[in-house]
C-alpha cells in the first residue's frame, strides 16, 4: 500500500517510453546510484509488509477489522506522501503503536534480489566505478534487508535519505548526495522504480536515468514509463550473462 502510492503518482511528462533495449554508454559513467527496494530488491516483500502485515497488526492493536485499518493507513499515507516521515519507521511506529521492525521480520523469506541485480553489483565492483545505494528506506528497514542479503557489502556506500533529512523527491537530497559523493552529475547513472524520484534526479542534472519496469515480481511489467526501462539487469549490462546472474544469485 505504501509502495502502491509511489507507483500511482504519475509524472506530468508527455513523452512515454515504450519498452526497448536499453543502451548505456558505460564509458560516460563513473558513478552509479541505485535505489534499493523495487530496483535491487524485489518490491513484493515491501508490498506484502505494507499491504497485509502492517494493516493486520494495526487492526489487532486498536481492535478494528483489516479493511478499515487499510483504509485508515492509506488515508494518512496520502496526507504525508513525499515527506521524509512517509518513509520513517519511527514515525509509523508512533502513529500505529505497533512494532514495525517485528512486523518486517515476519516475512523476510520474501527479501530477494531482482533478476540479475547481484551479478550487476558484482560486475560494477570489478570496474573502477563508484557504487552507492541511494534509498528512502529507513535505516531499520535497510538493516532487516541487509541481514538477509548482505547487500550493503556489495556497494561502496549506502545512503538513507533519513541521514539528510530530505527524501529523494527533494532537490536537497541530491545536493547532499553529490556533496558526499562528489562526481559530476553528467557522469552519474541513477536507477530507480519511482518516477517522481527520477524526475528530481533529472532536475538536478543526473544525466543517465533508468526506471525499473517490474519492481514487484508478483505484478505485471509496467508499460507507460517516461524513462528508458528494463526488468532484468542483463538487459542493461551485456557484460553479465543470464547464466552468471543466476550463479551470483545462487551464491547469495
Ligand atoms: Mg524503490
């Protein structure tokens, strides 16, 4: 539900990219910023937690049925959408009175890399490129996922927007990120499954932008997207073959 809200907020742009092979000129890219949930990791986990487990725990806590709990939570998510509180474990813990970390731990068998993601990270690490996870996920959420994937060890740095007090939708986030990781914006690639976030990166001048077409493995591929899109990382990185991607995932 929380994630759905991101997906449903479309951009006003009129140019819609139909799905096509994505060609990146890697010689123009020195630094790669990567979203975590729905980009490197399967959004099915987050969708299950926020659509089902959190509303159920909230319903149990205050003695209402799950449909009403979903309705109340969704209404409040709409009110604070796009703010840093929207992504904050502390905020939602206080709002709902439930143990959000415990709720997240209930479904960790669903925490999984998206197709080719781990092979892509390992390929990047073998090049000289700087790699950074840039996420709106709260540090507690990162910890739950890292405990099951070791994803933080696969990149040079992990930045939660909570450290900057500004979500990725805000220009302040990109100013702080490029200050901490000083690469020219025109030599950076950013990949996310959230188009309003990609719009903010584009406004700041990040030159290479891709959107994930199928962030949730249990849902269909999205088609009306405004940035070059892909599903499996082997589509954007010919250096990794589907076989090596499978091997890397098996190693995880
Ligand atoms: Mg995402």
